[in-house]
C-alpha cells in the first residue's frame, strides 16, 4: 500500500517558509514600532556604559508587538555588548509558566549554571545561588518577565526581591523588564514594591488596518511562493484583525491558516474565499476551547440562553427570564441552583468572554434590567458542549446532566 503521507512529502505550492508566520519568529524589521524601539534602546543603552538601566514596564494588548520588540532590542544589545566588551546577559522568563517566586529564582539560577531543582529548596538558598551567579563577573543582567501580571497575581515577592538585589551585589547589576497586557496590574503591588521598582513605562498601541497590511506585506515575501496570493488577501486579513483590537498575531495566524486551507484544497492560489473559510474555522476553534474550559454552572447558564434562543423569536431575554429557565434546567438535572446574584455574576463573566451579550436597558420608571442574547453562532456553542460530553468521561457530573447539556434530552 502507498503510504498515506506520500502526497505531503512534495514541496508546497503555497508556502516557501511557513515559520515566518509563527508568533515566535522575530523579523529583522518591526514596522510601526520605531518609537517604542528607540525608547527601549535609550533606556537599555546604560548597560553599555557600565551603568544600571532603569526598570521598564511595557503595556499593550495582545498582538501589539511587545515581546517581539523586546527580543529584537535584546538581541541588538547583546551583539553590541560583545563588540564593546560590555557583557550583557538577558534572561527571558514567561510569567504564565514560571508563575511563582521560587520558579523564577530557580530559572535565573540555572541561567548561571547553578544546579537548582525546580522544587524543594528553601527560597533563601535559591536567592543566594542567584546572587553568586550574577556577581561571578562584571556584567549587566536584564531579566525579562513576560506576562508579569500572571506572576504578580500569585504574589509580588519576586519583583520585590529582584528590585532590591543590586544593594547586595558587588560587581554586577540587575534590571527588570516587565511585559503585560493588563494596564492596571501595578495596582496589585504593595506600595513598597512599587517604590523600589522606580520603573519607566512604554505603551504599545493597537495596530490599525493599514499598519497590519504593512506587517503582513513584509512577512509574505519570505513566507509564500511568488504570485500565490490574490490582491485582496492581505487587506482582508488586516481588516479582520483590526476589528479584533489591532492584533498582529491574529492577522498572521489568519494569513497562515488561509494558506493552509488553500493548500489542503489543492488550490494554486490563496483567495478571499480561503480567508473567509479560515476566519470561520479559527472562530469556531476559539469558541470550542473557551466553552470546554467553563465551569459546570456556567455551561448550564450558557445552555439556558441557547434553549431560550431556540424557543423564542425575539433573541433577547431579560435576566429574570434567563434565571427562571436556568432554575428549571437545574431542577431537571437534579443540580442545586445558584442564587440570582451568583448567576448574574456568571452572566457577566460569559459577557466578558464574548459568548453572550448582556446589555443594561433602562425601563424608565420601572427601573433597569439586563437583556441577554447569544453572541456566537448557536451551532458552535452546541458543538463545544457536545465535545465536552464526549471528552469528560471521568467527570463528577452525572451522565444525565451531560446528555441534557448537549441537547439530546428534551425537558419541560
């Protein structure tokens, strides 16, 4: 028999180098970020003069080029440090993965060849290993904490200790670069931590559609074979991403998936139709992932809105209607219903996730109420709930509950 992967061993008719469209690719040029690059370089240039750069905190929404810019400038700084004999050590740490003080300290220690386990040692021992490693020679150490808000949400001790370590070093100096999507996360910090950081801030605004076109245009030359993109592909990808808060990462993902859709359909060109199909596919995948991770009660509330949506033509429902239907569904499933106040809070969370729309409507002298409607395609949500039932075989929820949530069982 012919191997099933035989057709995939030939060179792609669409892509020249798909990796150029991945989020971890750092381009040689970063369009529309010259101002932020200069600000970052101006601050970090102190390291080349034997001085301690200020701590820096970088803010901006997802896909605005924060991490790419920091890595780009870091690479340039390391190269210049080697040429001028000014040793600069840059350590990149993702705060979503290394989300405790111990893990951050252990990672830094390992960067200086200290054999520190990821669990088990007293924190003060790991801290001592960090100091020994940093102070082993004259250098400037810059610790980049990406997703720093995820680290701070579990405690600000790591930031506090790292910001004060310079007072205990004799030969070297350490600075911090924090990257965050959350403009308000500094409010979570203890006043002593905020005082010891003395940080400078750099803001990354979202890209507009024209800027996204420029970004995609530069990547296209390396990512795709020549003349395989129709003229409307890049503008359409940029327009879709601009609608999602100017996310360059989304634009690049959409362009890549559009190429993959074209490739799988044996097309020789990527067209506008492929972009629209890719957009629908990505949206469905996003919805499925979000719904699958919801708590059980949130799934029941979402299913309540779906059932109301199917049974009524008006498509918008008062919070009272939703709560009454939710209580009926809980009774049918033999699950204890939450209070109306708690359900209201869960409705707000579903609203933030973009699964439903909960708008406050004034009723004049009758007060105000919330009108709730489904914000995503009904089939996508229903499919996600079905997938949940198929996958969660060891769930503590009764099988009857799972079946009813999937819409397989009728109820009155």
